């Protein structure tokens, strides 16, 4: 069962291109906040805010070691979003398959029961 | 190869909870705009705007038949988002596996070549 609040937070977090750029970079390894900020065209304060949204959504984990905050991807968060998408796609595809069967098959008021396999 | 503009449009579209509710409903079947709007707590005009964003992102296709606009999910759009997520997760997991191998294995300056299988 998916928690809808969690799904909402994850898709909200992924809806921003700077936050996706952070996820993209962290998929290649753990990184400090200042290293993360370098190639991004936004202030360090903005990076920290984006990280907070990502952390609250469960997509990223950060840890302060001495004076450096280290950031790490949480693959489970990505998995929640993948599952949401593949479940919706699966529902649609199964519906489409059943529609195809109905169009192919003969008219019948009730579904024909399947033959039971010998036990 | 993923088109980054397409990925941006898809995640931007999925970042809104009303648009995800539309995707959710369309995963269960084709629907008219007014049927789609019924359970949503927003105006019909807002639903039309959300549909436009979803259509431009490639997640939904709409077609006007007579006076009714019919809406249908485009599963390929969901697939693009799934692929983006699973590729990021895959990169992270492979990196993590390699790190585990490095920590487990003995120190060696060069990787040991694998034995060739007999052909």
C-alpha cells in the first residue's frame, strides 16, 4: 500500500528541475552541500532549501559530519514514485487488453468459466 | 536516449496533485472532460488548463468527437518518467555495489581479470 502523503511529497519534490538536477548528481555518489551547489546556477541558500524539500520527501538523506553536511540519495523514495507510475500504467494496459479481448471475442452475456485443471 | 525537455515537462505535469488525480482516473479508462471534472474540487476551466499541461507533456491525449472532448492516458509518457527514475536508482545502486566490492576485496592496484570460460 502506498501512503498518498508520501507520494504527494515525492512528486512535488521531483516537479522542480533544480531538485531533479540534485537527484541526478547524487545518483553518482554522496556529496557535500557545497560540491552539490557548484554547477547549479542558484545560491547556496536555495540549494539548502531544495535539499530540505528532498529530505522531507524521503528522496535524500543528509548528515552533518564535523562542519560538512554530506548528502546521499535514498533509492527507496525513487522506488515509491516508480511504483506509482507503473501501477497507473499497468491499470491502463490491462484495461486496454480486456477491451481487445471483448472486441475479438464472440458476444456472450456472461463470461465463460475457465476449464478447471486436473488436480 | 531521453529528451530532457520531455522529462522536464512530464515531471512538471506530475508535480501537481490535481494533475496526478486526473492521471489516476484516466488509468481506469477513457473519459470526457466533464466526467473527469466531477469528483475534483476545482472548476471546469481549471481542469481544462491541467489537461492542456498533461497533453503538452505527452501524458494524456484528448480528442473532440462532436461536442464532447474525450481524454485518454498515454502510457508512453508514464514510461519516460519511470525510466528516468529507474536509471537514477540503478546508477546509485551500481555505485553502492562497487563500493561494497572494494571494501570486501583485498587491496590490489589493478582489477583481477576474470577467467575465460572454455568455448
